[in-house]
C-alpha cells in the first residue's frame, strides 16, 4: 500500500517538473528574442508609421520617431513568390553535444500571416552542462537566400517560413539546425506581468524614456485593436530611481533605451531584464501561477521542438543557472561594408567564410 502511494507521488512530481521545464524553456526563448530585438509594436509592412487606422480612426502617430525607417524598402511578397523548401541543407558531422535551434522574432501576431523575422538568433544549448550560446544575426545582412537570390536575411522567413530561414542559415554558416522557436512581438509585457514584474536598478535619466515607451506601447495596441486587457498601463513616478519593480510595459521600454548612451548600454539593459525575469520566474512554484504563465505564452510561440526534447534542453539549463550565457553577433567586425545601395541600407560584401569560422569557434571551440 505504501509502495503504491510512493509511486503515485513520484509520478505527480515528475509531471510537475516536466511542466516547469517546458515553461522555462519557452520563457527563456521569448524573453531573449523580444529584448534582443528591441521588442515593441513595429508596424506591419503595409502600415504607415506616421498614421495608423484603428478603432479610433485616423490619427497622427505621436510615437512615429521610434518606428522602423526601413519598412518601406522591403518588397511585397506575393503568394506565388513563396518558396517550397525540399531540405534544410543540414551539415553532418558536427558535435551533437551542442543542440542548435533557430530563434525567430516576428513582427506580427498571427503565425499564418507572412512576416519578416526581425530577429534571428542561433541558440546553442550544451545538453551536458546546460551552457547557452546565443548568436544574433543582424537582420540587414545582405546574403544569398536559396531560390530567392540576394536579399536581406530577415526576408527568408517571409518567402519560405521557418524552413527557408533554417536552410539559409545552414547553407551560409555550415550548421545542422532542424528546429526553431518563433515568437511574436509584444510578448515580453505579458510574461513580465504574469510573473509579477521584475526589479531593475534605474537611473533617473531612464525614467522619462520608460514612460515614453509605456505610452507608445498603449497607443499602438489601441490603434491596432489588440486585446491587452491583462497588461498594466502604469507609468513610473518622475522621481523613481534605484531598485524599482517594473511592469511588463515598463520592462519592455527599459530594454529598448539607447538614446541616452549607446547600443552597448542597451544590450546591457537587455541582459539585465533577461536575468531579472528568469530569476523571478525560477522562484515561482505555485501551480496556478505557472498555469497562468503557460496560458499567456501559448499564443505567442510556435515551435517544432517536441515535448521530450524541450525537457532534455530545459533541465540542464535550469540546473546551470541563467548566468551561463555567452553572446556574439554576425557579421563580425571588419567583415562587411555597411552602406546604402539603391536606397537600401544593409551589411554588404559580408565575408561569409570568416563569419562561419568565427561562429564555429564560438559554438564548438574551447
């Protein structure tokens, strides 16, 4: 009798740990993608940044200065332009201790809608140690996309979904990626609010920019008719500074700040939010809180990673802690020319071989 009780209790515990591991993996992917990309509600390709039509009719956009100035330079991809991917061009013989997954951040909410992947990150997880390596591929890399030709790498998703994005990355950099996690923008505020906010050490000069970002987030959501009734709309007090508990909208705005210093500090803020969110998340053990978080995440994530694979990845990551993360970006320094050609600003003449070698050294080197 007692043996049976023990078996039942063990089974229940395993299910709980399984659930926690799954949610942790998704949460890591979502937070990393959103803050690495800058997040925010970027306009769909057809949107005019200066004027949006929504429930409130036409209205001048008071936040137009933060919109994507390159949006109008992208081609319209018609259904007949789409590419069917036969294979993923997987490179054989790589160290399988490292599991490579392509993380994609999309600028739409509907996964069935054609979209550019405004964020592309190669996420490499060591299945033994739990170490995580993240390589951001800048969206304006001008490369050869299979069956499409020379274009910015972020349109690979638009032409052929995650399969073409994976194939493009594999062919360019000699990788073995077969799996992906795609995340919609505007996700970070929902996650942060679901876990009760994150604590960040604020500087006084960051506060007005955070409040500006909160207003922008609210305005864009209303104009596009998004249901954001679960989000908090509070702004920070003008005299806020030091360690402060941020809401979801505030945390997203904080992660996007770059005007007062540099992109280096912006990435530092992004890492601060990632660390704070995961620290807060790992302290959650209440079943209802985890269920609430799962319900908030499910509509924002699309993946072909199966359940047991998620667990196999999440468990060592959770054990190793969130500080065991290394980062790099492509293109590497001195391997490209950044300029405007035919009204398109991009990273041209990229030395693909140099970037491939640097990436392999980053992932597989000592």
